[in-house]
């Protein structure tokens, strides 16, 4: 039995065994926020406003040390609270998301559900309007962004009801988000990115062009990072039924090099377009994953 | 040729198929694994597939080679090496060809001298741990120390015999294989083409061939004396020559001490000469060619008996014998008289045929007993058979005969047999035949040999002559059982009746029964020895798998026959190299992945 106060640092599979989505998400978020040592109100919904001269009594943590280094003067950062952020989380529920490399791990879809739920809870606690779009070949579910207290429950019910679909087509879902976010907002795109990269990047760039903060959370099963399996196997794509026969031992390094190249390409393309990108494997504790989202999402820093 | 000390390890070569089998197993349908990121696999394989396939083939090759190298090393392979200064303990049989042709003089030096010098030099390189044999024309391998064999070699001279090199190799090979040391056979020869015969050779063979310079030669192949005995008014002889075609050589033939007759002969062109009359008795007939580089085949001697034709009387012998005797009489080969009686027991000499009526057989046997003949006619045998080939008769059908039964203590005087049983015997001046010479008894009257047989029967057999035959020098020849002594000039050899006699040198050997000369053996060299053309080295290499060298290189090469390089180290190194190559190729697979 797992005994810890920080659910966000537990193995995701262990967290899932503790209870349903609604039960465990709160524990994960509480643990995560405790670890931040910051007020949640200052975390996701507070933006930098201006500098002012330091005055005795100001908290030292607000001193802008970079400015001190450049000008040799003490300035403190002043923030203004923003309460009208609208966030849309776009979750991939295609057939490839229903895969797990090891029965002891969560499928990518199960992991995505919990991650999205945790993000949604954090955003809603900041009183940000939060919504959800789920897609596979088409848009499967839409939960418009709301900031009311019952929104998280609606979000959890929607996530629980998601079933794996067939192929993957992100572009229609992302274009749909455009219609749902009329003001500048935050788009969190959760997917294994086994899709047409050019089309997806085109849609993400368009979102970015419309002034939205965009964060891509690239989910991967550890078995997709490092190739393993029987001496020889016929590897078949559950979505396209495309197959290849090979010996994993012979191809492990070449495959890993290819994956590294793909991840680098995504990271490079996203950075070039001002899009946050984080790669998350399904054995990563949710707290670590959320912190990654914080680091890479400019809107969340 | 590579040999193996532990050849049973070669069974392990089957294991060389394991990498191939594993390689082929890769092409079986593998299990299906769901994997969403197949697109990444396809990207990876498209980039590296060719190099990986090449890597698989290289791995298959080096792994197979590795197994083969290890198995071969375990089988302890070895291969012959040349030009080594020292040699391991070796079993060496030296075949020294001192046949008749080795007496040829080439470039002023007898061939035999070159051959002896080669063998002496080879023996000088032997060590005490070597086992040495010397095999010459007599076919007997003599074992000895280098010094002992050297003294034998020093006394060897060309013989009148032929050496069949294939046969000699077979003997030598058995000797080598009987010794625990590795070894081979060194053949020191003039490499006559006629002496090179096939042999299944499984030991290393070195042929030291003294073939330069080439020698042309014509030798006497045969003297054909015609029907014997010769009449007192002379006879004609035919002489045949063998050797290089186109050479015509003067020849002379003489009988006894009578003046010689001369003619020109060439190979394939016989000459016929008329010889003058000689006194009754046994005489030498000598044919001789003018001297050339090979003297041994320039003279041939045979024996001939000169006597008046037999005076014959016959009666009741059947129409075929009567017709034959009449023909012989008409041609002067017999005359009528009482010296030889054919058909009944009487006169000085008698040729007795069994009676046509069985009732008279008892009277005939009693007459034989009264005459002191130790043979009797026994039961009638009507089992079809044939005569055994012999000096007087070839093979002829015999359908009916009386068994000839010895009445004394021994079985002597048998001249011809049927299925091993006596058919024609002689006791003193009486000759008995087991069958009447009629078609109902034997097929002989219908054959072309009938008239010569009747001629020999009355002129020679009935007059106590046992045989005039040719023999090969050094080869055992059976002498008739009445012969007690063999004589040539002043030399005599006592022989057991029916035993073998080896003529030691060419010439005429008189066969004596007591004090009477009853026959002659004419011993001469094999006519094939006159053909001195050498066999090409390629033929020898093809027939025996032998290495052919000149006399100067022979002694040095003699003991390298057994010198073999141990190849285990080489194969182990090959295995190590294969192992390293396997590591490199396998690591290359890793580099492929990192590209």
C-alpha cells in the first residue's frame, strides 16, 4: 500500500489504484501546490505588471535580481491579478492513445485524463474559465470554458466518459478551439503526436497567431522511447494497420535515434513559433509533469 | 594435400549449418505486437535497412567461418611442405629402377649410374630415426640403414627384367603404410612410358626422372623359329625388332657354329632369314643387332632341336588323325617307318589312343602293365570340359575321355590336363591320350591347332622332348616334372620336377632329364624395355598424384615428402580473426543505430 502525503509524486499507476479521477485529482493538485511554496492565486493567474524601487519591508523574493545585476539598483516586481483567463484543454483520444507498453503502466489516454483533470482543477482554483475538447478523427467531446464551481465536476465527468477512437486528426479540433476562445486564452494540447505534424503545427501556429498561449504536452509510453520486445516481431500500428517486421535488438538504437529526432523537431518547431512544449512519459509522476507544464508554458510561469 | 590427424572431428562441420539455419529461421512469420509508433520504426528502417542486411550477411559469414575454423582445427589438419632443411622421422621407400632400359648410355653416362648417384645422395640425407627401404626390379623391399642400402645400390646393375612402376608403387605404398612414421615413396627411374601403369596411390610420391638426354634405340623383340624340330637341311627364321620407328639396323643370325646370315631390320618390319643345315641335336640360335646405346636388347638367343623327321606308323586311329599324318607325310614333316607308332602300343615310341570299343580296354591296360608304363586307363568320363592351357595345347573342348590313373607311387609325366585331371601323359617312350582324337570325343580335330599338335606329338613329344619355351628373365617359370636339372654353359641348377625356375639372365637354359636334354627355355628381356621414350611428367602426376623432379633436385626433395606443416595454429588464428570480425560487425550494428 502506498503511504505518502504527496500524491503528485507517486507513480501514476499507483495513484490510479487509489481511486477514481475525482478522488485522486484533488490529492495530486494539493500536493503539487504545496510543493510550489507559492499562493495558488499568484501562480497561474497572476501576470507581471511593472518594476518599482525597493523599499524597506518589501519581500526579498520579489527583488528582480537580474536588474540588480545589470543596473546595480534594487527593484521589486509588481504583479497584477488577472481573473478572466480562458483556458481550453485539447485532449487526443485516438486509438494510439489507448496503448500501454506495460500492463503495470497507465495507457496514454488514462494518463492524459488525469493530467488534464489536474490542470483543470488548478486553473479552476484560480477562477480561470476552463474547458475541454476531445478528438480523434473528429471532435468527440466539447466542454465549453466556464469558471463556475461545478465546472470541474463537469470536466471530470466528461473525461471519464471518453473512450478511445480511431485515427488522429488534430487540425479540426484545434480550429474548433478558435471558435470557443474569443479572447486571448490558453490552449493546452495533450497528445501522443502520432499525427500529421505539419497540419498540427499549422493549426497551433494559427492559435498562436490569434494571441493565445499554446502549450503542447507530448505524451509517450516509455516503450515508445526505447524499443523492446521479442527476438523478432511484427509491429503493427493499431490505427493504420501499417506493420513492419524486425528484430528489436537490431533496431533499438536506430529507433531511439529516430524518436530523439522527432522530439527535437517538435521542440524546435514549437520554440520557433512561441509554443511551449514538454515531453512526458506515462511513468512520470503527475507532479513532475505539471511542473514541466509550468516550466514550458509561458502563461503558467 | 591436407590430411587430418583426427578426421572424425570433421563431423562437427555439420554445426556450420547452424548460423544458416538461424538466419533462415528469421524469415518465419513472427508474432504480431501492437505498436502505435510504427511510423518511427519505418523511418528508422528506411535509413538503415541496406546496411543492416549487409551486416546480417557478414555476421552469417563470419560465424560460419568461425565454426568451420574451430572444427578444422580440432581435426588437426596438416599439409605437405617443401624445401625444409630438416625433416621429422620418416618412412621412405626408394624404388630404384634397374630394369633393362636403365643400361642405356645417355650423354656418355649409363642411366643406371645417374639413378644410383641420386639414391646415394638421398641416403646421405637420412637420419638414424628414419626407416628406409630399397625396392628394385626383383620386387622385394629391402630394409636397411643408409650404409647398408648404399652398399646394395653400389652393386646394382641393370637386369634383363622389366619394372612395372605401378606395381612397384603398390608394394612400396603398403610398406610405408605399415610403418608408424609419416612417409612416402621416392621413385628413381628413367620413366619409360611403357613402365608407367596406373596405381591407386594414397601416400606422397616423388618421381626422380632421369630422362635427359633422350636416347634412340632399336632392340630385338623376338626370334620366330618355326616348326621344331628343324630338319637337317636347314630352316627359316623371322626376327622382329622393337624401338624407335624409322631406324634400320643390321642384324645377323646364326645357328650353333654355322656361318651367320645377315639382314636389315626395323621396328615393325620383320626380316626373314634362311639358315644353313646343322647337325642333329640341340643348338643355340643367336640373333644380334649392331651395337647402340642400349646393348642389353641387341642380342637374343633361343634353343632349337635339329633332327630328321619322325618315321611313323599308324593304324586304327580314326580318319582325322590318319588325314593329318598323311598331310604331314606329304609335306615332308613325317615319313613312314617304325620309329613312332600311333594308335597302338608298339615300336620304339608309341602314341596310344584309347580303343573305340570299351571291351578292349582291359587288354590295353594289361599291355601297358607288361611294358612297364605306370599309367592305366580308368573309367569313362563324359562330363563336357576343356583342356587346360599349357606348353603343348591351348584350350579345346573335351566331351568324352577315359580317366588316366597312375599305377605307380607318383603322378609323373603329365603333359596336358582337363580340368586338372591328366589327359596326356608320357612314361618313357610311351605317350597316352585320354580321348580318341575324333569329334565325338574332343573338338580338337576341328581346330586349326590340330595339325601342329599332331606334328608336335610325333616329332617332339613321342621322341621325349618336353618343351621348348620362352621365359622372362627373373620371372618364375614352371619346368616339366621330368626335368631334374637346368644348365647354361658351365652353370647348372638342380630343380625339383614341376617346380619353378627363375632364369637369372638372358640366354638359353637347357632342360635335362637325367643325362638327356629334353627341352630348352629361352630367356630374354621384355621387348617393352626397348622402347625408351619417357612418359610426360603430366601423365605421371595425373596417374599417381606424384611430384616429378630432375635427378639434381631429387635428394633434397626426398625427405620433404613426409614434412608436413601443422595447420591447427592457422585455423585457430582464423577462428580468432573471425571472432574479432564478428565483434566488429556486431559493433557496426550499434553504429548503424547511432547514425
